[in-house]
């Protein structure tokens, strides 16, 4: 103590008679009462004190302070300010603190497991030099406190489902319930009473035969077991460790779970998690003979080109579904697209930035255009006749222009005029050394294919030999 405080204590001791040798020393209760500082009560009394019972009743009904103040001014002649009402309500709330009670959650063996993600440090891959962020996935059995932990690179649906499968295989069985928070990879709409489950996660729960138990929003106490488990991993395993890559991190964390974490004396159960797990393991739901396939569901929209996009890859669907929203189911090998319960397309899953197109999915015009490639044009022209084939070859032999549309146009003329007339028109166009679509079309439109090209050359020669209509003798030219 300082000198001033000692002086005040001595003055108090003299006043109370504690320094008199003839008097007994005070007990602890008397000392505590004498040394406890007393507060001077405020002399101010709120102007709303006469209305205290009325204000309490209104507060219980949930009325606003402005409404209470307006009623008192209107009906009871109150002249005070609204600030006095606000201060008085604060005094009432402080005098009657809300008591929040909690209840410890108890679980039977194999009844439930709690799942959560936690942040993990960045890892630098020693092989590639890539630096990437990581998370740790933790599933804790509620009764034995035995864990499964895995370091992952993301929190996508595929990662979430894959971690569940590896956790069940790690435990050798499936708990009856999985208690989760509300991550987007599992819950699409968090709600206290009617949450919406991700379709892929619902399919996983049905296949592994467990029930999903989402926690109420903003209530992490409902899964405190795994919250503590994640903190234990982050504080006991992750510090002062180095990882060469993701595989090395998971190897180390599995050794840590079976060693340090599994053999420790748990603070709540006072037993080793692995020892309790030996009793719990036989009560878990048996693993299915054929594990369900891990699949991701996504809502996709059909674009104008009759394709949907998933992970930067395009997959075709029947063109009649353009503009509609469909369900896409993705596995490691296949992409299946559904309209409600009807499967409308199936593709082999390809890498990113590629396109998977089934020609039957395209509209007739687009299909005809896609099929009319140069090889198709050459095959069709050969079927029509040798002169048509030669003309198409001349078109494709051009070193400057791409004449694919011209070749397609020449082939389409067969529908209107027939193969015989088209072959004759191509022969005439080649005779005049003019292999163009416009030339063939003009010949057919004017019926010139009915006239032999040799007759045209003979008539032109006769014109110059016998004298043309407007020809003159050289002697007449001056």
C-alpha cells in the first residue's frame, strides 16, 4: 500500500477501536464491511417514476419508446423529453437482467458426429513451387471424441462430399446424424425450422444412410464439440509444422490423430478417444457394399447455342430446351443433365475450356451447316457427277478465298433443279472457265444448261467468220 492509503486505514482503525490492545481483533466479515467503499445514492429521481408500473407493462408488450412517450404526453399530461424515457427504460432493463440458461448436450454412442471447416496455413508445394491456401476438415464423433481430419484446398461441394466418404471409411462406419453448421456446400437456405439442403448432399445422406442435422443460424453452441476439435487441431497440430505438399500435410495429420489426439486424456470424457471409440465402432451404421458415387448437382441454364456451362466447359442439350433451367449432375467420369426427373443428355466429363457437342442436339439448320464441311461437299459433288466434282475441287483450290459457302450453295441447287441439270450447268461453267456459284445459278435460272457449250462456241466462230451483225470491211475505215 501507499502512504496515503495506509494513513486512511489507520484513521479507520482508530475510529473502529481496532488499535486498542484490550479489544479483540475484528473478524473477516467486519473488515470486509468496513473496507468496502460506499456509494452515495443519487438524489435525482426520474420524472417517469410515477409511471414505472405502466411502462413495465408496455415494455412487456413490446411497445416502442416513442409510442410510450407520446401516450404519456397525450393521456397523462407528461411534459418531459423523450431522452428521459430512454434513460428510464435503460434503468429498468439494468434492474431486471435477462438470465440465459444453457444445457449440456449428451449423445449416445454412434448417435451423431459434428463436422466443420477451419482455416489452415498456406502451403508451398516443393515440387511445383505453387503457393495455395488450405482449410482443415474435421469430423468428430460426439460420444468418443475420436476425429477424422483432412487438409483440403477448397470448400466446394465435391470436396465436402469426398471428405465425408473418406471420414466414414476412416471410422469404418457411419454415425446416425451429422450435425453441421450452414455452409453453402451443404445448405442452400439456412433456417431455424425449414432449411433447404443441397441436392448433392441430400443424395449423399440417402446413400450413406445418415440424417443431416443443421444447426440454427448464428448458434455455434449447438456444435461446440467440433468447434473445440477444430481449435485443438489449430493450436496443437498446425503450429511449428512444415509441409512439403498437400499429401505430406494429410499424412502428418493422420499420424497426429492416431497418436497425440487419440491417446490424450480428453478434458470432458476423462478417457482416451481411441479407447472409447473401440466401444463405439461396432455400433456405427455399416458401410454399404457399394458406396454411393460422389456426385455434384448444379442448376444450369440452356444458352442460345443449345449448350450449358459447368466449370468453364460447355455441354450440349436438345435445342428445344433453350432458355430453360435444368439440373446437372457431375461425377468424376460423367455429366448427366436432367429436366426435373427426366434425363435429357449424357456426356463424358472433359477438361476445362473445351466443348462437348452431340450433333443430334442441334437445330436442323445448325446441324445441316455443321455437317456441310469440305469433305461432305466433295462427297456430294462426286455423287452428282464428274463436272460438279471438278467445279467443287476448283473452288477449294483457291489460294486466297475460302469458298466453303459457295460450294455448299452449289450442292443445294440440286434440290431445286435436280442432279442432271446441275451437272450440265457445272459443265457449261467449266467450259467458260468460270467456276463460281453465281455463274452456275445464272445458267440454271436462264436455262442455258439445256444448250451445249460447244454449240455456243461454234455460233461465236460463225459470227466472226461470216461477218457479224455490225461488222464492216477494213476498206471502209478511214
